[in-house]
C-alpha cells in the first residue's frame, strides 16, 4: 500500500527538520565522531545514539515536548546538569590533548564497551541541547500536524538521525587510517575540549530557550 502524498510530504518535512537540527556540531556528534576515528565500539555507540534520538523524537511529537518547555524547573535542571557534564568531559579531552595520551594506535585508546556506552548515554540524556532539539523543537513542529500524520513526521525525523549518525561514525572510521599521527589526535581532542567548554559555558550564562 502506497503512502498518500500528504504522508510523504509530512515525512519529508520531518526529515528536513531533523536533519537541519542534528547536523549542527554538538556534544553527541563529537562523541560519535571520536569513536568513529578510534574505530572503537562504533556500532553500539551509533545504535545507542540513534535509538535514543528516535525515542526522544517520538516522546516530543506525541506530547512530552510541550510539558518540558512549560516547566522552568525541568529546564533549569537540564541547564545546570548539562553544563556540569559538558565541562567535565571538556576537561578530560583537554587533558588528552595536553598529554598526547591518544597515542599512535586509536584502537588502543578506546575505553571499554561499558564505559563507552555510559558516555554515549550521558552525552545524550544529560545534554539539554538534545532535549531541546528532539523533544521540544521537533516535538513542537510535529505536534502541529493532525494526530494521524504525526507518526509520519516522527518517522522522517528519526530517519534523519539514523542516516546522520551512521554517516558520521562510519564515515570517520573509513578515513581514520591516515589520522594516526599523535599531532592530529591532539588537535582533535583540543577541538572537542573547546567545543565542550563553549557549550558548557553557554549553558551557565543564560536560561534555556525553546
């Protein structure tokens, strides 16, 4: 059974909305990129980030987005908790950049599976920007459609997340070979540290706005 033009249009709108938000450089993308370059536990990290995005998008489209945006207490909790986590992660990346601990073998620098997955979960669920993008912003856009079309919007946005995380992670793994020089790894960790500090301090300097 073919989808109706309205369903395809709604799904396309969801894909474009999701792609425009997820492609912005952020903490979650930085983690997937680094694991891709490390070639360490990449498939589980991509899976965790993708499934989490799909879950949060669906929760937002089907009602949770408005509830979060309407709660100043929740928004403040996301802000302070997210800022603390991002700054701590930035310090770890800065330490790696300073000491050159990434080394010549990216595979050896990767943490264990449990620690890596915990980092992916924390970068997702402790990061308020993820909630703003998936639950609040995409949820608000999706909720504007009739109830019978919201699933199409959520499916399109979820497809965008799936495609992006796969492209980012496995694309990075494909070009990781020439990037084994320690100078390059130190530069990558330095860039990640600067990004984490910028996002963390941004959260500390003002309230979240949907």
